[in-house]
């Protein structure tokens, strides 16, 4: 069984839309595309390099695939772990509209995405990584298919835009396995899925609640 990891960039209020540029995803009239860029620093780049080195292949939604396909094949991959990984490893793409893919080593998933992902996870091998792909990630969380959730939360509030958890998620407990703060105030964390949600109460057992 191979692990499925998700890496997502978030604002303090949970927005994940268009972190890298104005034209990434302007849907809904989103005016803040590129909100991540002023907070990028060396620690951020090093962490992304480290996470990408662990990928065996990738799982991407259509929009993220098209953004990546327009950029990464044209980047000099010398000494760049992110470019090396994206240029050489298989990209599995979830799409209801695409019928073919031009990027080398990119493959379309079947119509039943959760079933296709379960089949990919059942094989032996290294990490199946998801980057961006908000809609796909929401589906994977709802289907309880994510093993590790990696988030980089940046110190900005936007008040609008697509949010990671607005599509719902399977109730689960997660364990913090790493946490690093960058020089610009971003917090990079990794959480692994543990199990069912446990609840409790702070109410005093013997308190008289009558009025």
C-alpha cells in the first residue's frame, strides 16, 4: 500500500485559490491571485524541494495539471528537484472534460476517480503526491483517501476565494509529525491520519445544573 500525500498552500482563513499568480484561477472574479509570492523564502523553497523528492508519481486535478503543463516542461531541471520530479514522473490526471494529454508521462484517470485512486494506492511503491487541485483534494478527503496532509499557512487573510474544507471531509483525527516556521511567518506542517474522531466533555460530572 502506497501513501497518498496532499500539499496545499492556505491563507489564515483557509483560502487555497490561485496562490501563485493572477491568472492561475481567476474564477468567481477572484482578485488576489499570487497572494503567496511575497511570502516565499529560502525555507519555503527547501521544504518544497524535500517534499517533491519523495514523490514516485503525481495525482492532479485538471486545472492544476494545465497550469503545471504550461510551465514546468520549459524549466531547466538542472539542480531543481521540483522540475526534475514533474518532468520525469507519471502525472495521473482527474478530469471530466479532457480526452487526451500532451505532457509526456501524463495519464488520464477513469471516470470513477475514487476507485482509480484506490487502485493506485493499492500498488507497491512510493508516495502518490497531490499538489494544488482543490476540487480533487476535497473529493479525496471526503472519501478518506488522504494519508498525510501537508499545509503551508501564510499570514494573510483574504475573506473570499475557494477554501480547502468547504467541500466537506471525512471526520478523522490527525497527528502532527512536523512543523517549521519560515522567516516570513508562514507555518509549514505535516499531519498524518490517525483514526476516528474522539470526543469528551469539560462539564463537571457532579455539578448541579438546575436553575
